[in-house]
C-alpha cells in the first residue's frame, strides 16, 4: 500500500496513474492533519511507501517519524531540496521523484484514447 502526502500537482496525478498501472492501492493523506493523525492513518492503512511533497520535509520531526514508520520515502522535489538538508537515518530508503522519472522516463501517450 502506497501513501501520498502532497498538494494537488502534476506529480500527484503521475503517482496516481503509476499506482493504478501496477494495481497498487494509493492512499491520499490530507496534509492539513496534525502529525499524530497522519501517523495514525499511516499505521492503520499499513502504508509501506509514501510519496511526500518536499515542502513537508522541512518539518524534521515529521520526516524523522516517517522514516521509522515506512519502508520507503519518495520526495516529490519540484522544490529543490538536497539529501544533505534532510536528516536521513537510512539513505537506502529515501528517493527523489525527479530521479525516478529521469531513470524510468517511459511516458508514452501515442496510443492514448481521449
């Protein structure tokens, strides 16, 4: 199960379509919730990977707790943020959305029916 904590954006839509493509469950999380409420939802929904808007990474307490709750964190980084700025416990569980898109950029809309 995947979660997303982000504002409405193109990355949100790309993430949703990607999850649907692999038949994964995407749980949108309301960013206006208090940290305790966020953690409750993440634990009850059994979210293993979370996509998080870079703006929310500035809250170090939130970011540190997320590292303990989920296996992987993918930072939606249209706001430039470096790994050096983040307090990362395990470098193997933090990824950047732009790096993933650059590596696996296979978006092809030639056969799309609109």
